[in-house]
């Protein structure tokens, strides 16, 4: 038996066939067939797999597969039912030629078939990275920016250079891309030669590895220092708006070169001040007289300069009145405001905290003009305030003297309202109970007393202050309006009765006269009998008494 196996192995070792390729994916399981194309082999009594001169496994018909490999393949290989070799965890180092040798039994005797397959493992590249980076770039000069490397890919990756995520194309004297020849066929290299421009300051350079098995493989972005000489200066002022008088103002000279210059000349009101190791100059306590043109320049290139016109904001407000102003009523008051400012300001007035629509005018002072006047002038960040308190003085004048019935109708309420300043003193020529005295406001005072007159009175209200005195008289009746109404009612009733009696008497007289004229037949008197005359006199007397009542 052993002799037969040795013979068979000898026969298998002598067999050969054409080589084919099998492609597998990195990390996956690869199936390497023991055939060519779609052809199948039958009546196989013995199968053996190997690569190069290393035996992997062998299987006899009806028996278990025997693993012959002693290297890393012993745990990664197996035999499929169709006699294909199964290789798990495919690696780039697995790229060998694997051979299947099969002993076939035919009618004419044993026959040997062998099938060889070259294994190709496809793998995506590792993330690319940039090496050999330039320390700095210079405008207008073609310099090596860096080398991009994408490792361990099969087939090797294609490298594309990017600037701000946009692909760079070869451009004469500007961009040169050199594809490298790395030591490993699994790696890819590309070197970028680049001529920088000023606008490349802050630009991000990166490279992308393109491969059929992966996408989005981009190196971390890199920025490069770009050196160029200063061509332009800008003179900046520290404050965002125009400087304000009294503040400190810092001038800053900004250069566009890289590296930036650190020393400058500052031209201040005709004088040149050299500042070293700094790009700024401070003017302390700036004044309106400092308004004008300022300039800075490079020390080694004075022709490169920058200018700035500075307008210092200022605001002065002056009121022609003192804090306290006292004037006589009826006189005029001259109010004037002097404003000196760098631009047109906004002016507003308030009286007693209430905004006024316009500037106050005092052609003829009234007591109502008295109060606190406040002026506010605003211009940008500047604000100025001024104020005065106006007091209007004069002799008091009674504007109103009136009487009213109180709620119960038994007492009289006397009201005396007057104007004057200082506050007038109020007095009455009768005794009364003080009901109310309103607060002295804008030169006006209102005084109320309650009295109960026993007869019609002439009541006098007197107001006085250091400037004069005024008196007004009012007549106050002793009864209320209800008593007057009752009296009027009684008088009306009496008059009505008298008129009624008179009408009745006249009617009766006419009736009697007519009756007598119709009944005279014999020598009766014209005026009737004595008895009738007596009755008439009694009736007239009775009516007269009723009228007196």
C-alpha cells in the first residue's frame, strides 16, 4: 500500500498544467478551483494541493482530508466538496501559485491532472499621509511642498493632490506633480512642487488616495508658511468710531508682508517718530486740535506708507442762565444755548421730567412757567446736560371766589383760588372750618372753608405775599336754596288764590246784575232790595278774608 501511494505521489509530482489567475479580497475567504473553467473532473481517487514546493493537504477517496502544511496555512486551509482549496483571511503575502493535482481512474488506467492558479489579493490602501513637508514657501519660486504616500494597496492607489479640497492639475512653472517609484509594489508615492502666491496664505493642502475598493481616503490638511515682502500698509485707529476728545487713541500700522515688519515710522503732526519692535503708537488725551492727517511708513522702505485722516469728536454746551433763576411775572426771560461741536448734535428739552416739543421761550412770564428745565445735547457717544430752575414771583391775584352748598345743604363752602409767588397767605373776614388747601403748584393756590351763616353776609377773601395783596368779596345768603324754593311756592299759591277770588267775584257780580235787569216789574230799586244788597256785601267780605289768608 505504501508503495502504491509513493508511486502515485511520484506521478502527481510529474504532472503540470497551464496557470490561471484567481482574485480574492483582502481579509476574505478565497476559493481556488481544482479545475479549469467550467469543466468538472470525476472519478478522482486522490487529490493534493500545494504552492511552489510546499505541500498543503491531501485527500484520498473515501477518507478524511490530511493537512500537510506546517506553516501559517495549517489553520487557514480546507478542502471543499468540489475539491477546491478554501483559504480564509486572505493576505497580500498569500499571492502565490497554488496547484491542484488529481489522480483519476479511467478504463485504460490511472491519469493525472493538475491545475495551477495564481492568487491575486486585492486590498484598499491605508489612509494617505504627507511627508517631507516644506518648512516654508516663497512667492514665485517652485519649491517642493511635500510627498504623499499611500501604502499597502493592490493594485496600488492613484494619488491626487488637493488645495482647499480642489484637485491640483499640472501647470508649468506653477504646479509639478512627480509620481514616485516606491520600494514596494503595493505602495504609491507622489511629490508636489509648488510655486506659491500671496493668496495661498492659509490655504490647506492635502492628498487623496483613489482606489476601486475605497473612497474618501484623504490625508490631514497641511498649511504652509508663505514668505513675501511687504507691498502695502494700512493705518488703523483703535476706536471703531471717530476718536473722542480726552481719550487715548492708538494708531496701528498693519503690513501685508510675511514675516511682517516689526518697526515703523509714525508721522504725527509733522513730526516723525521711530517705533521699534512694535506696530502701534498711542496718542494720550487727544484733543480737537489733534484732528488731521496721520501717516506710517516702513523704516527701510519709506515710500511704502499709509495715511489716515482723523477727526476728533468734541462737544461743548453752555447755558446763559444760572442754576437758579428768579423773575417777576409778566417780564421776559432771555434763554440762549451755545453749542460747539465737531458735527451737528441732537438737542432735547424737558420740564419737570416731561419732554418738550421745542425749546422754551419766555416772552411774558406766567406762574405756570415755573419749574425745572433740563437740556440734553447728544452727538454720537458724547452727551452733555445743563439745567436751571425757574421761579416766577409776583403779587397775588384772586382768580376765582365762589360759594357752594355742602352735601347736607346746611353749610356753605367758600372757595378762593389765587395766583402769586411766593406762596400767598389766605385769610377770610369770618370764622370758618378749613376743608382743603391744595398744594402750591405753578404759582396757584386753592383754599376752601365751610361756614354756616345766620344772615346774609358779605364775605371777603384776602391773599397776600411780600409783593402785594388782593381782596375779593362775595355775598353769602343765610338760607339754603331749598328754603328759597319753599318761599317761592307759598307766594305762588297765595297769588293763585287771589286771582281765583277776583275771577269768582267778577263773575258773580255780572250774574246778579243780569238777574236784576230781568226781574224789575214795579217800582223796585235799581240796585235790588236791601236784603240782596246785604247778602252781596257779606259775600264780598268773605272772599276778601280768604284772600288775606
